[in-house]
C-alpha cells in the first residue's frame, strides 16, 4: 500500500468507516492503532468511543480482514486534526 507507520488512514469496509494509525498490512489483514469508528449524528460527523456498539471502549488496535475492506485512503487534513485531538486529548 505504501503507508508509513503511524500515518493516519481511513479504512472503508462493508460495515462502516474507520480511522486510525497505520501499523501493518499483510496478505490477509490490515492493522491500525487507536481506531475510531466514524459516526454521523444530529451535530454532524464525529468519532465513536470504539469500533462497534458492543465492543471495548477505545481499543488500542484493530485488525481488518482484507476481504472486508472496500478501500483505504489517506485521511484528509481536517479529519486527521480532529482525530489527533480526539485520541490525544490535546487540542491542535
């Protein structure tokens, strides 16, 4: 793919959209750190407290099976800034 370790990427899957820091990609799976599920609500777009409704809050890592990924993209600068604020607690 050509992503660098810790580069913020967007992963579109058949189940939803996720943002995280690139860790590794193999023949069968992609791993991101500090994953966040993108959610839309009345106030607009935001990040979920995890990657699914019933999953652990703020997991450290998430693995995606390559077969479930629709595409991967570099995250836009604006969303990356919001993501970094959400995961670090520091407002940029």
